[in-house]
C-alpha cells in the first residue's frame, strides 16, 4: 500500500487510489467540480490541482487523475497551487452570471464556496468583452430545469446518463467558451433516476423543478431516513421546514425535498425519482383525526375516545366470538411496531387469524438497478419476526369473510378495495367489527367502526429490514400531523386500556427485544437527529 505525505500528514492508502481520495483520507478536502467517486474521471475542470514532489522534482497536477504513489509529497495550498486555482476561477467566472441572490443553488453552491477560498482577488475581472450568453430556464425533463449560463461544464450529468442509467440524454456541443450542455436529439431527461443530476451539479445549472424557489437551504433542517417506496431501503435525508409554506400559505407543507444519503451497500449515491418525489404523500390526503361510526353516522373524535372505543369493541368481540377475529399487519410498519402489534394481537389477545401480505406474487417493478419488485420497505422484517403469512394472500381474506370465518378485522395501512377488487367493499360492509389504522383518508373507511390515524415514516423512528436482510434505522423528522400517533405508542396505550400490559412499553425496550430475536439488529447505528441543513460557512455571505 502506498505511503505518502499530504500537507505534512502521513497517510497510507490502497494501491490505485486517486490522489484526491488520498488527500481526503489525510483529512484534506481538495476543491473540485468534475470529480465524483461514483463516475469515471474526466479531469476537465482543473480545480483539484495540487503540487506533487517526488524524486527531487515538483509539478502541479490534477489530483483526480494522478494515482497515489509511494513516497509522494503533496502540497494542496502552496503558492503555485493557489495561483492555479485562482486562474481556474477567473476563467469560470468570465461568463458566469452573477445572479446568486435569486439562484436556487445559493447556499450550497461550490462555485460560491470556492470563490471565497480561492477566487477572491484584488485585481477584479479583466474581461473586456460582452460575456457569452447561453439558453436559460430550459425545462429539459419533468423534474429538471437547465440554465446553461451557470454551467461550468463539469460533465458530471453527462457521465451519469452514460455510465449509470445508460440512457444518454445529455451531451456537450460547440467548443471553447461556446460549449453548451444540451439534450440529445429527440430526447428529454425523463429516465427513472433523472433527479440525481441535480445532486451531481456543483453549481446552479441544473435545478429541481419541484424544489425550485420553495425554500432557501439555510432555512432547512434535515433528518436521516429510509425511503419506503420499495424493499431496497435507499438511505435518504428528509429536508424540511416546520414553518408554513410562504408560497402557498394554505398548504402547511413540511417536507420540502428528499435527498439520497450515501450507503455503499444499499444505494451508493443514488435515489430513484419515484422515491425522491414521493414525499408529498407525507402531508397530503392524510387522516388527521380519529373517526368513529355510531348509529350509522361517522363523526370525528379525539384520540382518548378513539382508544377507549377500540378497547371496548375488541373486548366485546373477544368475549363473544374470539374465533372470528383477524388482524392484517402491514410490511410498511417498522419492525418495532410489528413487534408491538404481534405482542398485543397474537401473544396476548390470541387472534386466531393474522397475515401481513395480500399477494404472494411480486409486483414486477424491478428495474435491475435500485427499484425492486416489492413496494413495501419491511416485508423482510415481517418474515424475520415470524408473523403468519398466507392466510389472506391472493383472495384468502375475502374467502374468510365470505364464509363467515372472519367477522372482526383490525387492518393496518392497507387500501383493501384497491387491492382486492370491487367485491371487497361489499364484504367489508358485512363485518361486525372493522378497525382501520391508517395514514391517509380512503373512501371505503366509512365502513369502519373506527378509524385511527397513524404516523408516517417521517413522523416516527423505527427500523426497516431491506431486501438484502440489512436492518436500517430511520429518525422522525417532525411530529405527527394532527392527532396521528406512532404505532408503538398507540398499541401500548390500547393494550393498557384492555388490561394487557405490554412487556415492552418503550422504543428502547422493543429494540432490545428485537436484538435478542434478530441478530442483524445488534449494534445498529442510530441515525442523526434533525439538524440544520447547512453550516454557518455555507450561509449567504
């Protein structure tokens, strides 16, 4: 393994390591635009220049291209390096519009940061001609806007569409200062991973049309989370603002955008568009208050009344017809919530019928990259907890209701008519007891004796086990909407009202129990609590 010295610090790295990564291993971050560890090396921005001394000779070279060699001495801030970087910045800024006050990337723009570190010179601009003007505000896809005047031609986005998605929508045309990012003829940037080019863009050339002008980034906070869109369990950050949306004061939207979080074993640097732009469901169409059906009339109530009513209804049904009770869990629930539900309904209340799946067949959504054929984030967790499966799958639930074996059902997070067909609505209406614990309003919920709102994944902490069997924790970004509760809290409260005191009444106790049952739960890293999105150094200057 090569050993080298970076700014006086000795470091040892694997053979073949790029010099820019060796500098990072030594704790020195080298500025760069075109380099990205998930893409091929282009070496065209020349911002990552460092001074290399070896064998008594020194030279200035691009650290993204140079491999680390044993015995190298690297200086990243020598006068020669600073002069080179200032020259690069001067060329980049010759034609770059100075529109930072309304650029959507302000506050997280590398050009801004590097200008303050390497480009601010007393001589000012030496440009004597009119800057080159290029196309602005181009909608190049359903999610991405292009401003070519801001582009520094790092070609990260071009390499992404060539090397990662293989869709080849983007390229560079013309030469010199007239070089421009463009769409391939007859194409639009509408592949399933198009939003990643916005993450890759180091400046404000490619911006997200959904996020555009919604918030300044220094007003945002973030929380580590897991995408619930499929069983891959891509690692994400939820960027949010607890203030009301000043663009649309009536919306009350809290989640502003989702960003991928690096995990080499799961999703690396990437996130599919379905997961990235599915965050609006966190705040839209939610079931915010419990609803109770009394004498044919559905009316809103509070959580205390709803839990007491649920306890009364379940106790009454368990006393009269315990053999007719059933519970339908959901692979959208966290492992902690599933354990609490198993403890209450199966271990204590002894429900004779339970399942967590309505279909044995995959949904055939696998794209061969990140998106899997299972639209649920925690099916593996259900299996590892040995929850019963198969009784309700592929029409089994309707058969059980039709034959009179099931007359009382507790349903977590499922849209039953949408999945089981029109007959489901009629059969559900024949149940003596139907308790629905869900996140969103559904038109069939009027058939339920009781509807209890539960928190979304962004509103509670928990653990999902992905398709690879990897357990991953996520953190609550903000409190539940309305009177919704996390399933763990709700189930503990419900059990207490029924006189069934749970053995595990806290999240910590549930996690200890999970660790004893599931070996892959031990030693999980606790995700970061919500924090400010950008550091003080990245705030507007």
